[in-house]
């Protein structure tokens, strides 16, 4: 293990249908944590080493706002990055180029949201999120002090926020280092190409593939995503 990583890796355990995950080795936004993670992955996985070297440094910054991070994740659900970004831009256009506050969203006419490209399901998902934030059933700031599994359980109570959306929140807002979104189609396609697999890896196959990534699976995920994106495309919303 690189540096103090061995001391940071917790006993792997399965919670419900969650994949194995180690305790976070710090914050992805910490440059030192990122450097240690990159060195660790390059030593442990030759395929990732080539991807990391070929891609070069990635600039990672945490999302500023908990609410915006989840809204962005909901819009990106089950969509290609370019299509999701187009819808997000139109959605923001309804509010002068920014995401609406929960109160603003709840007062927006549904037809306007549909014209921006939001599906009925995603409109209802964001509405449930906004209502929970307004009435206090959900406190996003509180999630910072919870473990990955605890935070995901809190988020899972919101309509439409499944494991993938919660995992995006863990990566891009909480900066957790060992998030592995095994059900993400783009990530599975990237792994299939990078590791020259005959077909898309199943969840079980992906977990076996990633056994050497812990506790830095989030960094692996970000590099695999980038390996299939155009260089000018943003890594997220």
C-alpha cells in the first residue's frame, strides 16, 4: 500500500446491494490525497496506469452546493453526458442561467419544465427533493458527517434517488475516495474497452475487476469516464 493507505482501509462489508467499499482515505479535493491515490492505482493496475498517463492530470473540484449536486445528478440519470448537459442548460435557462431554489422550483409550471426537456419522472423526483428540503425531512448538510452507507440510506428515501444518484453525491459533493458506481453504463462501457472484455462486465465481474482499486475507486471511476469523453467535455455538470 502507498503511504498510510493500509491504515485507512476498513474491513470490506456488504450493505444490502451495495458493492464492497473501503473507508474514505480523505477527500478527493485534497491534492495530496489525489496524488497518493493516483500513485497507488498506477502501481496496482497496469491498465489504469496507461489511462492515467495518457489522460494526464484531472482537475477535480467539489460541488459548492449540496442541493445543486443532487439536482444535477437527477438530470443526468440514464442519459448520455451531451444530452444531459443540453437539458440542464435549458433547465437553467428558465432561471437566468442557474438552478432554482427549492421554493422557486415548486412554483414553476410543469409545462415549462417539460419544454426544457425534463421527463415527468424527473420533474416529480426534483419536486420530492424540494419538498423534503422545504419541510425539513432532509438535511443535506448533515450528510457530511455520515459514513457512505449512512448517507446513501438518507438519500434513498427521496423519490428517484437511487444508488447511482447517491454515489454521484458522494463523489462530487462529499469527495469520498472509494465510490464505485458499478451500475453506471458509461463506466461499464469504458471498462469493457479498457480491459478488452468481450461484453459489458456484470456487477460481480466489475467488483472483481476493481479489487485492487480500493480505497481509491472514485479516482479510477473518474479516469475511466474521462477515457471515453472528448477532451473538451466537462467531467460532470
